[in-house]
C-alpha cells in the first residue's frame, strides 16, 4: 500500500503521468462514447455528428430482420456459445491449473502447446479447423467446430490466470489444514476454494468475452449460420446507416452487463470474506 | 500413494490436453500437410505432393511487400504500446498511493478489452472521418480549412486502431510484473544515491522484463496475424501478411492458403522463440 517514495509533495512526474493516463482513458473510451451517442441518431441525422432529433429508430430497424440481416438469430447463437465456452473454460483450466502445481511428465510440452495455441494467428487455426472437419467428414457448426476453436484460445488464457492465482496458494496452507485435522474435503472447501474463487470468476469472464467477441477463429468454423461478430462484419460492408452503431451499442451493453456481474460478484465475495474474519 | 497422485494429475490435465490436441495440434498438422498438396480448379484439394504452393508464394513479389508492411506495422505498434504500457503501469504501481484506487484505474484500462473488437474499430469512423469529430473540430477552430484526408483509411488510422485494441496486452503483464517489485528495493536504491531515472533504468525496467516480453509477444503476434483491422481501417488500401491467405480462401484454394498459413506460423513462432530466449517466461509464470 505504501508509495514508492516516502509521502511528501508529489514529484512532477506524477502530474505528467497522470496527464498521460487521462489522455489514454479518453483515447480508450472516447470513440466508444461517440458510437453510443450516435446510435440514437434521428431520421434526419447522418453517420457523423451532430446528433439530430434523437430517436430509437435504428434500434427498431436493427431488430427488423428484413433490412439488416439476422441480428437476433446471431445473438441467439453467440450467447449460448459464449456460455458454453465459459463453463468449459472454467472447468478445464481450473483442473489443469491444479495439475501444474506439481511436476509431472509432459508438463513442459503441454505448457508450450498451450502458449503456441494462444499466439497462433486466429485465421490459421480457422483454416486448420475447417480442413480437419472436412477430412473427418463432419459439418462445421457453431456448437462443434467454433466451440473447439474458441476453446483453443480461451483455455490458455484461463490457464495463465490460474497460474497467477495458484501462485498465491502455497501448498503449506493445505498441509497446515491437514495437520489441524481437516479432511480432504474440508480443506478444499474452506482453504482452497476461497482463495481460488475470485480467480475462477476472472477465468469465466475471459471465457465468455473471448468467445462472444471472437472473430478470426469463428470466421471459417461457424458453418452456415453467423455468430454476432461475423454478422457485424457483414454489416460493416453492407449497412451504411446508424443501425450499425445501434448494434455496437447493443453488443457493448451485453458485454458491460457481463463485466458488471463478474466484477460485482468478486467484490461481494471479497467483502463477505473480510467480514468473516 | 504416488501412483494415486500420478493418476490425479493425469486426470486433471487430460481434458486440456484433449482439447489442445483436437483443436490445435491436429488442425495445425493438417494445415502443414495440405500446404504440400496440389490444388485443382473445381476439384479442390488433390493429395499429391508438391512444393508449388511455396514456390508460388516466394516468387510472388506481393508476398514480400505485404510481409514488409506487416512487420513495419508490428514494430511501430510495438514501440507505441510499450511506451504507453510501461508508463501507465509505472504510474499505477508507483505513483497511485491508494491500492483500491490503483486497482480501480487498472480496471478502467481493462474494461474495453472485454467488449467487441469490431465495434471498437468501427467507433473510430465518426471520430477520424472526413466529417468526423477531429476534422470538424479543427475546421471550426480555424486551424485548417480543408479536412484532413489521412486521418481515416490510411496507415495512420490502422496504427491508431492497433494501439487502441492492443495496448491492454502490454499494460496487464507489465502491471503484473511491476506490482510484484518489492518497494523497499526502490527506497534502497534511492538511499544508495540513485536518481529517479537511475532507479527506473536499473531497477524497475529489469524487474519488469517478463511482463514486457509477454506484452511484446502478444502485440507482435496479434498484429502479424491480423487481417480485419488492417482491412477495415485502411479502407482496403493496405494488406497484411494474411491477405494472400484470405484471397486464396475466397477461391477455395486451400493448399495455397495453407502454405501462406504455414509461412506466417513459422514467422510468428520464430519471433516467439526469440522472445522466450531473451526471457524465461515460463519460470516466472509457474512458480
């Protein structure tokens, strides 16, 4: 909690870096806010500012599939896919994370395979998965090939987060619990889970959002029906109305709800735990 | 007991290994295999060994131009994101005195990461466009009397979008490394007579190198493998190392697309290996 230097007047670098930070935040959020505002553009407004007679017409148009394509359908595939990826990412990377606390044969090769899977260009993997499904005579679909392609990218992320979390869980905590007479189950429930749980929520958040927003890995693997990012991509070339911004607002709101749930539950858990002490 | 433990470990890593095998190892192996097959119009992939796909690629001057352009983007973006990532992390870790505030500001930086990349890209249009916020602002202020054309659909806007999307990949690992630095080290250095810059150069920078290496790995590989940002933000004017792959796929020429993919993969893996040579990332991660 202590600052690097003893408390005293702030050095000039503080103000310089605070200014840099503020500019960076404006740079990060400014364009997003612009899109958010412009999605309420009225009938006489254009794709740019100023905002004229604010209305909800573009949201209305968005859910009217005649004009803008199958947005609702795409959302109806993207959400279950993201939830599926989230659940599997948590289950698989948490269990694997525990294995890596011990030395075992093949640890190095699995680790480097995971890293390679993380940094391989999404397009390369997309082609590979498509070719694999072709050779196996399977049909590509969002719940098979796209699910696998998304997992190959969310699992390494989940694993890295688990490394960071489990680094803080010293094996001596568990040993202490055993020495005090706790059973294996009690140790897991009262020692391991409380330490690991916030990290699991972080893994879940990554799993969900990485899948929900993933484009390159979905591109060739979703089969005949688009997920939401692909639908947006098609719209960027076909749709030249603020409906595109309205879609941006809708997707971002979904993301923000998910982020709020995740961060909120981490805060609640931390608070409960500190009250328990 | 030992037998039992081995079995547990095996069961714990089995699901991860199975997914990585079927959705990473097999696809990559098949891409490599197909890249040596022949392509025939209307038939598609013909399983006959050939090096033609690679020869075509290497003899095509466009390949080289595209790779050069992608490497140029990667280096520019790497430099900018490193400077931003380093100083923002430094600010959060060493200048913000309250831990809760520091974590809050860190989250402010990370939230956009969890939203859609495509939407974040598109959101530059009303800002940088000919009638966008910046041009209309400058026109109104009387600084310019013609809108700047180079703000959007140019190399400039490509770099802006990359920095916008990828700086986070620098901030998170560098922040993580810096947060682990024992603050008393800095005080010791100052007591020993080091200047502020001396501390940054000799203590903070070397101790953050794992984070910097991981960040660089993410940024470079993301830029190298990108197709969509460069296409949207350059308005189709610039290509990337993946453009050839994209074109081949439109014509269902999987073998040549696979050859492009293999070349790209080799380049990316070489970069990754170079970074891992410089810093033992694994030792730092699994402790």
